[in-house]
C-alpha cells in the first residue's frame, strides 16, 4: 500500500473571455469567463477518470490568479504545485462563429504572462515530480521563448531520469513559429529525446520533422507510412492522434489511430456535432493516457479515446468534463448503430 | 459661419472587466465589460453638453479595438482621430467592495498597450489639432514611460502654439512613481509650462510640486495658501478641484473650488452617495471646461461642476452620462434644501 | 351557500419596461418586463387575502395581450372579464434613480391603447357586474378622454344601482389635466356621486375639490378640517389615505388615516425603506377594502393597511404580493418596537 | 482634397424588443432591446466599409430617443442630422420561431411615431443634403401616410436636383397597402422618377408595377424578362436584388442579380444558415452601393454583396456588422469550395 | 345557459430546475425554474383552446407552493382545487444534452412530496368533480405507492359514476415498476375499468397488458393488431397515440393514430425538430381531448393533435403554449407542402 | 519532516437555491445555486488561511453530488473523504428580505438526504482521521436523528482517542428540538465530553445546559458568569463566541469573546453591514481555530476572528472567501479609526 501516484502537466493557464450568444465583441456588454489550457484540459479529464492530478504552472498572485486557481480546483486538479507571482495571466477573447462566419480568437498579452516569463529555478522539481507516474507537455511551449524551451526540456529530462513517463502533444501552430521552421524542427527533436507517449498526426511529421511522402494522396496511407518511422527514429513506443474526415454531406466524422506495440490501429468512425470545438483533442489524448495507465486493450483504448473526443465536442468549455460511464455509453451506442 | 470647434483629449482607453453583484473574481463566471479612461470620461460629459468631441489615442486593430471604438462612439465621441495598430488594450478588473471590504482593481498589461507603446510620429497632429478649442491631458500619462512623457509634452506644446487651450489633470498616483518623486516634479513642471486650465488639490501641490505649508492643519487654509501660488508660479489662470469632507456621521460630502480671475471661490457643500466611484472627478473637470467655454459665471460654473460630480456618483460606469438639465436639477434641489 | 362574491376593478393594464441595475435606457441592451396598473395592483393584493378578483379592461389580441393576461393570472386575478381587441397596450419605461438622481418614467402611446380607445358598449356589464361586491376605479381614467370619463361614470352608476360598493382612488396627477383644473373638479364630482369608499388626501381636496383651509400650516390639522367635510358634502361614508412625513434625519416615515363611522383615526407611524416605490399606495387601499369587507375594527384595519403599504415598498414590482401573515408580522414587530 | 462625401438615408428608427431564447412573450420577464430600420442597417454596413454616413430621421426627445441615438452612434453612423421631438418611437416585438413555429412580429404604435408624424419643413435639407453622394429611401415609407409620401418624394426630388444619387428599395409589404394596390403603383412610380439605383425583384415588378409575364414558370426567366424593362421604362440605370431558392433538401440557397450597364448578371449560388433573418437584404443593398461608389467590377460587386447577405444571416441584430475582410473571406472560401 | 363545464386533471406538480445553455449541473451557478407535470401540461393546452380547466393536486403551504401556484395560474389553469399542506414538492433537475450526449434528469424527493403523500380523504371530491366534463389521470401515479394507486382508482371510479369522461395516459416507465411487472398489469387493468379515452402505444399493450404479437416486425401492423383488441377487451371507445419513426437520414418524423368508432386512422407524417422534448406527447393527448369535446372529425382531430405535438417540440417548457390558430397553421403548411 | 496535518469537518452539504434581486420565489424564473453547510464554511475559511482541509460527508452519486463536489473543491477543500451514494442532497430555498420584510428560508427534504441517512460504518474512519489535527462538528447534527447523533458521538470519541482536537459549535436551533429540551441537554452533554474547543454564547448555556443566572440583566455579566462555569464543568479549555449589540441608531455592532487559559477576553466592537448574513459566525469560529493552531496571542486571535466575521457579512455566499491579509486590513483600519 502507499500514496497513489499522480499525473502532472507542465503548461500555461489562460483566461478565456467569451462573447455570449454568437455576439461579436463590439455587440456585448458582458463576457463569460473560464480558465483553460492544454494541461488543464488533460488533467480535468484524467481527474474524472479517478487519477490524482496536479498542474505545474505559475499564476499571478492577485485576484485573477485566485480565480484561475479556484476554477482549476473545481475541475478536480490539485493546485499545490502552482507557483504564484509575476504580473499577468495570458488571455484570449472568443467570439463564436456561426455557419460561414468563423469563430475568432483574439489573444491578449500571452508573452508577458507569469507562466511565460517564469524561470525553471523557481519550480520545486524535487517536490513536484515526486510520486508522479506521467507528465504532460504541450508543443506550444516550445514556441514561446528560448527560456520556456529551456524550462520544458529541463523538466522533461528530469522527469525521464526519474522514470516518469513523458507525454508530449505536438500541437504545432505554424503562426507561432513563422519563418523559423528549421528552429522548430530542432526544438521538437530535442524534446522527442525524452518522450514516451506522443500525440501527433502525419502533418506534424511532414511540417516539423520533414518526414513522410507527400506524393501519397491518401491520408491513411500517409499515416501508415510515417508514424511507424517516427516511432522508430525517435524511439517513441506510443504514438496516437485523430483524423477528421471530409464533410461532403455536411456531417463531421472522426476516427482515432494508435501506434502501440509496433502496430497501427484505428478506431471506428464516429459522427460528431460541435457545441465547443476547443479541447476536443485533449479529450482524446487524456483518454489514451488513461488507457495506458489502466492497461486497457488497444481496441478499448482507441474506442474510448475517440468517443471521449466526440463527447468533448458536446460539452461547454475547453476542459473535458465527462465521466468514464458517459464515454462508454457513446462507444456502445455507436456499436449498436453499427450492428444495424 | 464655419465648422464648430471641437474639444479633444489625448489619453488611454482601458477595457474594464467587472465582477457583477459584489462578487469576487473567483466567484463569478461572467464579467461586465465597458471601456473608459480619463479622456473618454471628459469627452463623454462634454458631448452631452453639446460639444463636438474627439479622442486622440491608439487602439489595437482587432475585435477588442472594434469593441472599444463602438463603445466610445455610443458615448457621443468621434473616433476619427483614433489610430489602429499595436497589440493590446490596457485592462483593469474591478471587484466592487461592500462596506469594510474595499473595491479591488487588478491591472492587466497596461505598459504593453497600443497606446502606451505608441510613438508621437504616428499621430497626424496636423489633422487632429485642426479646429480644436481645448485639449485635455491626464497626469497618469507622465508616469508610464519616457516615450509617453515625450508624446504628451510634444502634443501639449504643439497645441499651445496653435492657440488651443491646454487642460491638465494632475491625477497623481504615488504608486506609479514609486521612489522617483523628484522625477515626477520635473515631469509635471515641464507639462505645466503649457497648461491653461489645471485640475489639482493642495495635496498635489505638496507631494509633487513641494509647495504649501504642511503645518497648517485646516484643509481650506492649505488650499487658500497654495493654489494662488501655483497659479502665480506656473502662470496658470484657472485651477480647480474638489474637496471631500470627513464622514463622521456616515454621510459623504463634497464641495468644489475654483481659482479664476485671481480669486478663489467655493461651491456649496453637497451630500453624495455612491453607485460608482470612478470617473466622478472627471465629471467635475469636464463641467468646468464646459463652463469656461460657455462663459458661465464663476458661481454657476462651480455649482454646476460640483453637482455634475455628485450626479456622476449615481450613474453606472466611469463615463458621465447626465445631461445639463439633470445636473441643474441637482443644483436647484440643493438650493431649495439650503433655503429651508 | 352560493358562489363567492368577487371584487372587480375597471382600469388600464400597462406594460412596464425597466432598465436593470440603475442603468439609464441608453446604457442597457436588456429590459425587465412586467404588467401593472392601479386595478391590477389592488386586485393582486386582494386575491392574496383570499378574495375572488377579476379585472375589467381591454387588451390587444396579440402576443402582448397574451403576455399581459398570463402575468395578471399569475397574480391570482381572473381574466375572464377582459376584452381582447384594439391595437396597443400602454407602456412605460422605468429608469431607476439613485440618491439625487430621480427615477425617470417615459410613457409610450397610452392614449392609443386598446383600453383607452375602448367603448362602454363593448363591455358585457351584465356579466361582469354579476356577483360583485366591490368595484374599484382610479382617478387617472377621468383625465384620459371624454370617452373614458363616460365609460367610468357609466359603469360606476351601473354598479351603484346594483348595490355594488364603488371604490374610488383620487390619484390626481396635475400634469394630466394641465390647465383644465375646472374640468377636473367637474369630472371628479360627477364620479363622487357614486362613491362609497374613497382614497385621497387633503391635497386632493384642495387642488381638485377646492376645499380646505390653506392657511392652516399643520398637515394633520388640514386633514382633520377637510376630510369630514368631503365625507359630508359628497355623502361618502369611508375616506382613507396615507401621510408621508418629512425626512429630516434621512429616514422615511408614513402613517395612515381612516375616516369611518364619522370619526377620523390614525395608524401608528411606521418607518419604511424603498426597494420599489410604485404601487405602495395601492397596497394601502386594497387593505382597507379587505378590512371593510371582513369587518375588521378600525384600528386593526388601519394598522394592517399601513403595514401593507410599508411592506409593498420592500417587494419588487408595482403589484403587492405579500400575504396577510406577512403584513401582520410587520404590525406586530412594530408594536414590539413601540413597547420598548 | 476636401471633406469626404457622406452617404445618407432618410428613414425610420424602430425599437426592437426581443424575447430571448426562443421564448414566447408570455414566457419571459426580460427582453433584449436594440434599434434598427432599413436606413440604420444600410448605413451600419456602409460605415464599416469606410464611408462617412448619417441618418436623417426624427426621434423623441426623451430617454428612448437617447437610447436610439447612442445605439446608432455605436454602429458608426452620425446622428447630427437627427431631429429630436414628437412623442414616440415605433416599436416591434420579436418572438423568434423554431422550425415549424414561425417568428412573430408584433408592432406597437408605428403610425404615431415622431418620424411618421414629422413634417418635411422641420428638416434642414440645406444642411443635411450638403456634401452627400448618395441617399437611401425604403419603400415602406410610401405606405405610412400621405404626409410621409410627400416628405419622401420632396426629399428625393431635392436630392436628385443636387446631383445626389437616389437609392430606393422597393420593400413592398402587401399588408401595409391592403386593397390600395392602384395607389401603391402611383406612389412607387412617383418615386421612381428620381431613382438612380433600385433594389427589387420580379415580384415587386409584378405586384406593384404590373409588369412581367406571369405565365413564365421559371423565376430566372421572369427576372430576365422584366428587370431590363423596368430599367428602360423608368430610366433606372442600376437594379439589383436577391433570389432565394427552393429548399428541397433542407438547405437554404441564395444568389444575387445586378442589372448594370444594360446587362443582367448573377452571382454564384451560396448556401446560408440563419441566426438572424432581418436585415440580410440590407446587407446586399448596402454592398452594391459600396461597390458602385468604389467602382468595383460587376462580378466583384455581385459576389461581395451576396456574400455580405449570407454573412448578415450569421450575425445578431438587424444591422450588418461585418467588415470587408470578413465578407471577402466568404467569397473566397466559396470559390475554393466551387473549385473542388 | 349555465356555467361552463370544466376539464380537470388529478396529478403531480413538479419543480423543474434546469441548467442553462447545455451546461452540466457542475458547470452552472444558476438554474432556470418552472413547474410542470402531465396534468399541468394537458390543462395548459386545453385552457389555450378555450376550456375552463382546473388541477386537482396538493402542494406545500410555503413559498415553493406559492411559486408553483402562480406559475400554474399563469398558464390559464384554475388553482381552486389545489390543496395546500405537506412538506415538499417533487423536483427534477434537467441537464440538456447535445447530439450524442443525452439529456440527464435527476429526481429529488418525489416520493415524499405533498402530492405523493396525500390522502384521498383530504380532497373535496364533491366540490372538485362538480361541473366537470372530463378528468385526466397519468399512469405514473400508479407506480408511486399503494396509497396513490388507491387515490387514483377511487377518484376515477367516482368520476365515472358522475358521468365524467375518464381520460388515462399509460405513460409506462419500466424503471418505476422494476421487477413488479405483474403488479403493473393488475394496477393498469384496475384503472382501465373506468377509462373512456386512453393514450397508449402498442408497446404499452405488450409490456403491461401482455397483448400483441411480438413476431410481427412491422410497427403499424402491431398497432393494427393490438389496439382494437385493447379497445374491445377493456371496453375503451377511444384510444390514441403517436408513432415516432426511424431517423435514417437524420430527420425526425412522427404521426398520430386514433382508434375511434371502431376504426383505426392515421394522421399524415410530420417532420419535427426539438427545442424541448418533454411534454410533446401531452400536446397530442390534450388536442385529442379537445377534438372529442368539440366533435371534430376524426381526420381533423388527428391532424390537429399531431401538429400540436410537432409544435410543442418547438416551444420552451414542458407545458404546451400554442393557440389553435398556430396549430392549424402547421397543419395547413403541411398540406401545402404535401400538395407540391 | 512529513505530510502536513489536515483540519477536517464532519457535516452536511446543502444545496442553496436563491431567488435573485430580492424577488419572492413566485416572482422568479431563475435561481442562483451554491452549496454550503457549517463544515463547508469552516473549511473554506481555513483553506484560505493555508491549512489543508477535508470534508467528511456523504453526497448522492449523481449530477447534484457532482455539482456539490466541484463547488467544494473550488473553495479549496479536499473531497477525498466524501462518500458517494444515497438519494438526495438537503436543499434550502432563500428569498432575501429587504428592511421590514424578513429573509425567508424554505427547506426541502433534509431528513432524507444522503448525509442524514448515512451510517457510521460506511465511513473509513481509519483513513479519514489520519494526519488530522482538528475536527469540527456542528450541533445541528445532534437534532436530526438518533442515528446521526450516534454517528457524531462515535466519530468525536474516536477523534479524541487519536489526539485530534475536537471542535464543537452549539448552533442551537430550538425549532429543531421542539419540546425535547431535556433530550437536547443530554445529547449536547454527551458531545461535550469529547470537546476541546467550543463555540457558544450564554444563551446556549441557559437554554440547553440550563446554566446561568437569568436574573442578571446585563449580557456581558451573564457571559462572565456562565462561560467559565461551562469550561469548568465540562473541562473545555477554549470557549468563544460573538455578541451582536442593540441597534438603536440603525447601525449593527458586534464583538467577540474568548475564554482561554482561564480568562475571558473581548475584542473591540466593530460596526458591520450585511450583504450576506449566513456563515458569518463560521468565519469567527474558523478564525479562532486558525489562531489556536498558529499560536496567535489571545488579543490577535480575537481581533482577527471578529474582523473575519465582519468581513464575512460583506461577501456573497455562506462560505467565507477572504484572505488573512484582507482580514488584517479590517483590524488595522479599525484600530486607526479608534486612534482618531
């Protein structure tokens, strides 16, 4: 017996300020507020699956930091590894689109946030990495600054040394890297050295790692060509991701893939509709992490994770809030539908 | 005949994000949003008094800038002198206090705002200072950065040269200057060279200009000692301000003073209650500006301005939104009350 | 045994559109809506005291009329005597004041409303006045138009003939009569012919009926001089009203008076605070009506009615919504307080 | 160089009161409020495209007029040509439908509004028509009263004389004319004398002008037959409109047509979904006005205007609030979709 | 002449507490509240069709009971037959689902409610069943407790004796009966003894009455086989219900059936979309009750009732709120669509 | 070194459903929801003071339980000791009063709640009482049922045996005990056997313990007489409470007392105003618990706790949410005010 091991994430918390009812910002006098981030989302899902979770980040020591902390705690995530200090929280304003009108995201002072200006020396790694089974990093961190890259790599290395599973989500955003594509490759490759579980698609392989055969038209074929090579070259035993399919008939479809024990597997294809787009990918990733830690079969893991992703499209907010039972219900309805 | 002259202000626009219903930020999932700033407030009042008004500032060229622009226009202020560009808008979060619990203001990235990083060369002064009768500056601008000080002094000098009345509100905030009290004095004195109409109290004279006799206990006496000296030393013909009195019986009282044509005058004393504290001083200042431009008598001007200030405590939002008729009604009710 | 007698009112229903949170109309993008009117208010209170009540009025046969009807029913008032037709409902916009800023009411097309353009011949008086013990009229109706005066007098006469107690509230609004003071007197006197129970103050006597000695400084003295004379001259056995007292110490006080069985009585004096000012007088009137119909003692009636009025200041909306028990609790707390 | 020419509209402002969340009026205790009208909508769009715009109308000189004015200003429209006086604003209540339940609009006192009872002599045409490039009229004005027809025709004639382009939108509403179809024809023809740019469809030609061959089954054919004839008979160089197509598969489609330089052109067909139905036609019209004033090619103008119309279905409120960039994005996504 | 006969229902009122905007309960700090129940729903519809209606139930004598009463009255239902006493109201919390995420209903203390613990002796049947033409019972009442079954059967028997039409809706919920299927059959059969009009489907026949041939695949065939037998065996002259069809193309369809005068008829098939799922069946049932009481033809009744059901999916809240005119408009649009 | 000791509470969580804006329940269609309870309140405050805290209770395993859990976590309280199961949560509806209209609380099924029907055997005391420094009980638990009394006494005894400080708040509510005053005394005395820190007043001593001299008029004198005796008789080293004073001038005042180390001390007297009445006493108690655990001086502890109580009146919700810094600010402002 002993204390349960915890799953951690090192990542930014952002304040999300959303115009209600499909209004443009100029049309509203009130905003809905919540706090999110890839790490928050991953841990929110995992805490609902019964895992002890804790976020490693830095938040300002003011009312905004208090608000973020209370929100994160309400999701079931421990805030005991959170540093308090610095000046700001990163923010984004969300104006929801409708049909041909796209959703619009406007960032406000991300680079100056407490997290993005934090120093690795401030974090008590000794304490924060104790009794930890997995730790999650998001690729966006690599694009912020030299210092943030250093922080991430340092912590990943340290975690690896301690036998903690290092989880990494490519989350490549070309805009953030601009012309520094070469630098992006270097940064990502430095990170991959420590990675045990990786979330990515064939596009990440092509754009960042410059792997894959662009002459193959079929997306599945591309995945089958490149994902095993990535696993092989960077010694990453588990790679997973989702494929969103063409919507010729106005319906959205998704399926998940998982490379594990040297073989590539696919989930069934699920239709989805979108109440909330942000965070759905994090529902997939966190579910694979859960499946691995619970030793689910590859098939179970894949169906569970893809259904979690589908379900995350149907709940408000970036952070997944559905239970295992709710996710399995989607899997089973699906299968029933398939049987007919 | 000709085009009416306009009153302008050079100043920052901030987004105000307010927790509703006396909640702390950590207790709310929605925020009320509006846009304000000393310049916005002054011009909002003046446009209600029938003046053409226009704000000179810089706002980001995104949805937030659009929101600010629409709001400012709704107040009756022209936005044709506003530059669009840069990255951010300054923001402040407001948690309203209740009784012994003070209101709490949390700033978010002011220094990096589009306005605070703007350069004087970007502004089309030729166009913006044409057909202008008065221009207003707020002392806070002097504390932001070397560049903002330069911008303000350059524009004030230019305005002075063009025969535009330069209006200046001390608005001294010790926190913003920290230990640089000496620098503050220099900066303020550089500004005062160009000033025609100045809003301040005896405290500003003492803390910034190091004038006034601190051994005099009585506040009125201090004002009578120091305000004429300030007028004299810096050649400022009009100086005005408000005095809030002790609230021993739990009631709040205020009166205004005005140094003009070489003599110091006081308004009657008004009781006030507070729905909104921010912006009440700007209601006073803008009313004095209105009175001067309309050649009201000193007495009328003072009563009008103090009543405007009292009334601004009773309306929501930083920016005054009452009409001349509403303000005169307060003056006249007051006098009736006084007569009894 | 038999069917219970009902209390009726003939009067207008208005839609009230209110800016929330002390905002001015120009500051809000949402309005709170309810439906009220003197008749509605009177009957709302009486239905809570256990009386069957029914409103005689006319409402447009559209969604707005449906809204008004549903609201009135929710108050416990029967809508089976309501005609449907015509074009409009009268409306008023309410901007709540704060301290020195007065509340502002803006009317919108009252004169053209379905009720104000209705014709007496449309009403099924046979049916509407059956099994009715009392019927209430509000003086405002006399100011609207020749036709409305005719309607009111015709119905009052008819009711009187049927042995129904006619209740009349002066509700004199000088603005509505403008210079036609003489006409007002005639109209009111025509009405008083039929009245059994009348709500008024010494001011109504002075301004409309030109009775009372204006040289008497004391208000109580004026009431004692004039109310018995009014009762005598117009043969009205019951006259009642409220007196709001000077607020020198910032506290509001009220007491009720009742002339009944030839003697004038006063309630104790109650302090009150105001969440909602409109409709408080209707709480007093309806409570006197209740007391008379239940044969309460003069003293009980007066305390109950004044406490009802005090309590009506503390509930949202024009229409009284408190129970007998809640009102008696105010009376008894009052007395306890008095005993100390 | 010189002062930029302005685009104006002469038309009514209405207050829109909307039940939220698909509720019926009887189900709600709060309403959303905004101000709109064809003229407001046209100018809102044009001000976003960079034009100086100003509305010529009359609003009551009370809080409601203040609310309307603030709202119109927030859209970017100058209110300096607005008269203040009269008693009312026209209003409409909106209950949004859902699927088979239609939206329901209930008007309240339109005929008595400040605008609809205004007299041409009150308007300072000298000032209001100075430095104006285009002026817009909506056909509804012709149905209100003899006086409003006179006002409109007088102003259109005056504008024509001053070389201002007169823009006219048929906006035919059979209900408003009832049996006076012959009168409608006369009124519309009197107006067409002055019109340079006209918005209409083949239905308007048939029902009002009694032109067109009703035996032709195909709508496109009808348009091709009748629009050139209208242009020819009434000497109107530019005629445009939109065609909504059958929705057999549950999808809505629209395309625009434009008769210009003697030839009839069509935009591509766009699918649309509806967040807000009102005002979408005004987005089309204003975009054509913009295209003409900027000398866009016929093809560009048509695609831009139809995309603007599609986009206006996706934003809240009657008045278009999208930028040129947002509209072009819809055009270009469309083309991409088409290329596939 | 005489007093109109009333339609009554004996049934529970529940408080519905709903998380807004598709939120989960854990995500919201506010809930929307209304009051409903099968009886409430039935009578709400019938009162809109012009019937006098009254609910027989028991509600606690506290603020919650007052709230329920006011709400029920606003729907047009008389509350004069409602007992007040006991401790609680039954409640249910509603979390609306989205796409694959199902709506979730969480009950809170139903069994202990004032109604569910009420005793038949408390009800004044003499008074409540006077001048009543029909009385409605819902099958759920049979599952609550021995006492509630007794109450329902007693009242149904009494009504039958008085010549009141007894209406019964199967509303079978397997969860509520758990393993007591045999008991369910007994209870339902005891009730059917008194029933004149019954709402059910072939499933109810199969699961409760153990009638019908499960080997027949086709649903229509099953209905045609079993409904006449039910009518015959239990001597119920009118049986009706709705059939929701497969949604292979993502569209929902429904049609109604009615067994009357010994023959089985079907309405046309209607497509529907869902704003609110609860209460739609009650719209069908109440419309059939209306049709029977107004002697509509079988065809009219069926189209009207099915359209009412379709329309009830499009209005907020459990209780139908549409008028006859609105329902006929759906019927007629339908037919037009069909004709094309 | 080791893991920090935790403070625990054994108590009920209730859902609070509040009518907004001073509305009565019958006037509102929306309710504000939060979760509270004496234990929740105590631990909310303590977690803000830096203590690890955890609530021992039982909540239903449904969406309502999830909502309560998320809310409690957001306050900073661990939910790892919470059992999930049973059927209900206790609820109370809150209608806020205004001036003479009292606030009204309506309970809904408390006795049947998961907590109130829980059995001591379900709780894992081994785990829940490990590493615990203090545990808090509220006297209300003793009134619920024989079983709950047993649960509380068993757990208190167990805690005492483990050396955990047992904290007890009398919280005597005469209504809950009705005529069983004798039983109340027995129950409380059984509990006092284990208590180390007790919150009570002289009234509790008189009504429950039948101690104290009722002939002494002065309240302070009563406290001084009885509190030391209670401490002595029941061997309770620490007893504290608050005294609210007469409000003759309309102002509310409070002071705290603390019996510790054998002597009775008082805080200064603080004025307070009330945004929220519930939970203020819990702010006092939790602050004394904090002071004891941090070894503050008696004087510091008393000022801190009384100021915390004053401040809790000014924040929304039952649970204290202020920081140590905010509380000390009230103490120091107080003292400054005193110095003048």
